C-alpha cells in the first residue's frame, strides 16, 4: 500500500510540474530590426519579466507575408520593428489588434501619429532617414567620384557598383520606391528606378545587407537607411554616409500586436515595456542608431541628425495602404525588375 501511495504521489508531482510548465508565461516575437537588436530586446524582456520569449527575425516584407499567411491560425504575438508601411498595411487588413498603451505620454508626436493613422493597431518605436553609404576605399580604387545626390547613382560610371534590397521583401527598399515616387512624381520616380536598375549588381532580401556588403568590400554603394550606414562606419569600416541632395524619405519603425495572439496579456506587457526609455536605450548596446520614440531614451551622438536632413513630407497613410503598396510593387515587378542590366 505504501508503494502504491508513493507511486501516486510521484505521479501527482510530475503532473503538477508539467501543468506548471505548460502554463508558464511565454511570448512569440516576430522581429524585423537587426538581428542583434532583436536578440537584445527578447533577452531584455525575459530578464525584466521572467516571461520566456521565442524570437524569429525576418525582414519587414517577409514578416508581413507571414502574419497574413497565418491569419487563420496566428502563431505570433507581437511584431516589433521594421518599416512602418507594412505595419500600416497589416492594420488596414485587420491583421493586428488595437491597443492603447499607457506609455503614450512619454512618446514623440510622430510615434502617436503613426498609431492614430492606423486606428491604434500599431505605434512608432523609432525613426530613421533613407540615404546611402559608400566604401571610400573601393570608390578610390575604381577612380569614381563621390556621389552626393540620388540621381548621381544612375550615372553610367556606377554600373555594377550599386546594391539595394528587393522592395517585395524589404521595407527599406519599399521606402526607397515610395520615396522616389514622392520626390520625383510617379513617372519620374519610375524613370529613376529604371535608370538605377542598370547599375544594380544585386537585389538583396534584407534592407541592411547592401551596406554590410560595402563594409566587407564586396560592394561599393549601398542604398539603406542612414543609421545602418552609420553602424558600419562606427564599427571601423571605410563607409561614408550620404544624405542625398534632392531630399529623402524616412521611416517610422513600428510595433503591432498580432490579431488572435495566443499570449495577448504577455503581448501587451511587451508592448508597454518596449516603449519605455530603458528598453529603447538598449539600442545603443548593439550600435543601432535610429531615433527612439520615447523622449527620455538616450540617443547616440553618432546617430543621424534628422533636423539637418532635407526630409520630404512622407505620406505614410497613402504609401502604407494595402492598395498602394500592392500597386507600386506590381508596377516595379512589371516595369523595372524585368529590364536587362
């Protein structure tokens, strides 16, 4: 009888332990910022709350596609980082949950504006200007002049020396496409993209890949957000950062709670935590030079000064809409990507 009791007690203990493990708080995080920043946010939230985080890193376009594909059976809880346009499209397509955080009083106006335009289904977490960087050693070795403007990149002498991401997979590259349409008009913007296409050596999947390749000496000029180029320069690579003379677009990196999130309470906790000054200051640990949305967060002196850059009045609502994104991407696929190089 004693042996039976011991067996039953042992079984009960195992069951209790397994039940506790099964109910342990957890969060599935989809991240579209740089890998080391994604890891830092995941580990930082675990340390702050004890909630286990399963993090997957993909580019903005890829993450949007995944969230949409999983909409009938959501697997992710929070989508953090990446350009705001696909977050706005996700909001419009009812793929994300509305949530009004108590942190709003600490945020810059542009972060709240992003939330307002999306019916509170997303919010701004950082901002950064579009531009490009070049490897000064390679430029000199190839006897090339320093480019100063967008249209410089379409000159014949830069053929095979320019790299950018594919706008279908990369939020950075979609922002580039939308910027050119707003900067030069639709016809002029697509004329620019066609001329630029002749000089492109590769369309990458990731938005930051072109400047990383330039840092390694595998590419000369990378079209990226300027903060990504700054990271390469600060890390010791011969990269010079350019704010194009004609003016440029910018991003509002965003965060959204995925509709139907299995761990909704944990998702809201992460959302609130990620908007704190302390969480956003973690960017400095991984040399991420975006401008944080929390007014109290620290910004590196190496970060691009947005007030000194000629920024266009980027229409986030229009170019983040589902119809406009699909239309522009299809037009780029049909009229630009198919051209010979």
